[in-house]
């Protein structure tokens, strides 16, 4: 591993991290904290797992994919915003 010695991946990492936090902040303007953070975390976990399988040859067996699919169900929390909108 080269860490942050390559400039392009380092800049991409930093930009995506800042963008993620800014988008979380904007989402929390209209959603409760618990729901916004749960969805943000679920999307991050799913993205990290998929990128690991694609770029770092991590295993993609059936059981792992099933559990990753259950993570996408956390997007159902977005629906909670419409069921119980913030006051």
C-alpha cells in the first residue's frame, strides 16, 4: 500500500470525503439526524464493500452478496421521512 503518496488518489479521496459530509449536512436540513445518518452510513458501507470487491479482489460469494443486499434495504429509512416528517 502506498498510502497518501500518490497525489491523484489522495486528492480524489479528500474531495469525496468533503463532498460526503457536505451532502450529509444538506440532507439533515430536511431529515431527522437518526434517519439521515443511518442512510449515509449504509450507503458508505455498501460503496466500500463493492469497491473492495471490484478493485481489491475481495471475495464476492453468495452469502456476502446477500448480506450486502440487506444493507440496501436501509434505504427504506428514507421512506420514514415521508411517514413521519420532521416538525
